[in-house]
């Protein structure tokens, strides 16, 4: 059964004027192309196929809005950093996503999807800085943790957490093993409810 029984695709937007009404609360899912955004959305919502997955990086070219419940939305942003996307498309994505992040009053927080094998890159750090500067809550999912040994995964989590602002949190996540799915769901709910994910200021979730 889905964690959100009434979750459904709402609309895709290629321009700010196509965004749904700016009310309630929504959490955006952002990250580098091929980091596992769509898979994470499907696992967190327990709805297979809600977000389309692809082995081709750069497949998500629009901002996709999903309604979790009335006045509660999950927003799939286009992935960044894929070099084979034409420059004009990259520029359009930057303008589209930048406009969304700058103007969306209902944006309560961001789930940043990062491949655990690679850690944070400059694009990730720029997005983190921008989100925190605007007072957005931020939670990092270190995806594909099943590709690492348990020790490697823990080390990477500690390393990434050490780079984050105290207001941000991080955890390990795997769409294959479902590691961290419940923690990610709690973080999502906390952001939608405008509460700190992970309790009283914990910077990492999960145990050693």
C-alpha cells in the first residue's frame, strides 16, 4: 500500500506561469542527473512508476508536480550536470529551476539526491547554499548506498554531514535495498509540516 494513498501526478511545467497555485506546502527533489531522483520518489511514496525512471541522464526536462494530499506536493526538478544536454536546454533548465526556487512561497524544503559513491559536487554545494540562504530546510539522501560496503557508506555519510550547515541533515538511502526509506519519509513529512527532520537538530540519521 502506498504511503500516500491519494498521491498522483498533478502536472508538468515548462514555465512559471504553468505552476499550480502557490499555496499549502511542497518539497522539491533535486540532484545531479542519474543520481536516482525518480527511484527515490517511487520508493518514498511506495508508488512504483509514479516518477518515470530512465537509464538516460537528463530525461526529466520539466518540473513535475505530484500531489501527496490536499495542499501537500512533491516536486521533481530537472537533473543538472549532464554534459550531453544541449547548452540552450541547460540554460532553460537553470532559468526554470532558478525561478521556481526564487519565487515559490509554498516551497518548504528540498530533498537533495546525491550518489553516495561520488559525494557532493560544486553544483550540489551551490544548491545547498542557495536553499539555506532562503531559509529552506534541506535533507540529503546519499543514494545507491548498496553499491558501497557498510564501512564505506558510513564514512561517506560522516564526510558529507561534515560539509553541511548545521541546519541541514543527511542519511544513507538505497532504492534497491530500501535502506533509509522510512527515514526519508519522516524527513519529507517533517519538512511539509515545517519541523526539523531528524528530531532536535541531528545532522545525520541512521545508526553506526
